[in-house]
C-alpha cells in the first residue's frame, strides 16, 4: 500500500512538510509568494524545453499509434 501511495501522491508530503517549515520560519504570506515564484519558474523552465520534449516524444507516440506521424515525407506514387 505504501508503494501505491508514494506513486499516486508522489512528493507532496515532503513538499507540504517543507512549506510548513518555511511558513513557521518566515510566515505564511512570504511562503505563498515563494511557492508561487517556484511554480512560475518551473512553468517557464518547462516551456523553454517543450519543443525538445515534443521532438523526442512524437516518434514514440507515432510508433505506438497514439498520434499520426505528421513529419513523414509524402510517398511517391509511381
């Protein structure tokens, strides 16, 4: 059961523990500002790498039949 919980919940318990300790040290408003800035920073970091991720993932999805292979060259009809 603990493996299922860790897979489903992930690192949330550790993040909550960290946020609680940070709120105790610097206060709740500043903790929310720091957490918000971390979320924005993570989203920006992910956005800058999205094209690279998409380029690596698209062939795998096409091989599995999830997406059509849109970047294939058209076949010559003879």
